[in-house]
């Protein structure tokens, strides 16, 4: 079976019962499946678990590293086992309760936002000593670039070539890249863990509290303000959140917490542009011209 094509419920159930025995029951597909893995919830005796199947192991290893390093105030489900399955890999983890924040209306999003910002504080506090580098990192905690600017500007030529072959073209990308090149020399060299994929069903909440940060496969090492830019950039894709000022909420949170964030607006703008540049490439690969054009226009506006 090709794991990139997904593991169906009957195969997942058979695999679980062959591995864990008769205590396995109530195997159900999780409603929001990932792009790189598919997931099933199951009961193993009295324990509530999740199993994911993927063609790639690296993302599971990163989840495991973060779960082991996470402080108590950072809810990351513990990885219980990683191994081979169906020509790819599986990972079993604790099940986290809650609903995706993507589904929240404005009132509930405002209610959970302080908890989300506090959770990102906990991400920022993860100890990265003993490792080096910036950008995407491997299971040993090493970033794949020597500097933060190098990580941000990586793959620009490849993405541009891909965009040049689309109906949207690369004009907005060129404008954004030029502005990003102007901004990166002033960016801080500090190293913090960044989730880099908030939203997209990766953040769960219940009763106004964050209950889980899932899927660390896209996480990078760099400036923690990047995760705030993720919220400010994508907010308009969530019409229910119109009127929520994520930038102002973050600034108020840092002020109340006594966290000095120098040149916040310049940093935020650089990362918003970077998100726009990278996701133009992503939507080009997906063949999603509607969102490609929307992201291109937003990137151009941010760079102007």
C-alpha cells in the first residue's frame, strides 16, 4: 500500500488490532485529515489515542522532540510510539480534547486569544541550547541554515520559477522579495522555536483555553514574532474574525508580560511578506489560482 495515498479505516483498524490486540475499539477517522498524514482516533482499553499514517517519518520525529521538551504550560500530545507501516510510518499519540480554533466565531476567538498568546510564550521558552542554525530543523534540533536571513530567503529562485509558469505570474513575488531583502538586515538573530502552521486545524481549544498545538512538521527556528505574523496574515481568510486586531492583542500581551519586542512592526511586516512569498509557491504547486492570486495581491500590498 502506498501511504501517500492514505490508509483507509479498515486497514487502520486491522493494523491497530494486530499491534495492540483485542483492547482496541472505537476506531474512527478524525474529521480533519492532514495533507501529509491521515489520522484515526481509537480506544486502547481505557486510554484515548490517535494513530497517524504518513509516507514521511520526519514530522513525527519533530512532534516527539517538541512533546518531550515542552513545558507543562505548552499542551503538545505525547508521542507513544513511531514505527514502520504500509511502506511508510505510523505514530501513536495521546488524544487531545478540543475543537479547532479555525471554527470559532469572533466572540470565542477573542475569548481564547489570551490563552493562545500565552501558549506561544511557552513555545518561545523551549530550551534550544545545545543546537544551532535557523529555519527548518531536523529531529536533532539543528536548523538547516547558518543565519535567519538565509533561512528566510531560501528557495526564492525556485519559487519564482514556479510562479513564472502560472497565469498569475511572478510580479507580486518580485515586489515582495525586494522588500523582504530590505528588511532582513535589521531582523534579530535570536533563536526561538516557531510553530509556523497555526490555524489549518493544528490548534485546539476548549472553554477558552488552548488544549493542544499539533503538527510541528513545518516548525522552524528563528524569531518568535513569526507566529504572530501567521495570525495577522491569514486572519482575512476567516471572515468571522473580522474586527479582531491580532497585532494590537499581541502588543498588549507583551506589554502586560514585560516582554520588550524591539522593532515589532518591522519584524511583523517582514514575516508577513515572507509568508506571502512562500504561500504563493504553495498555491502554485496546488494549482489553486484563486488563493494564489489573493495571496499575491496581499503580498504586493504589504510590500508597498
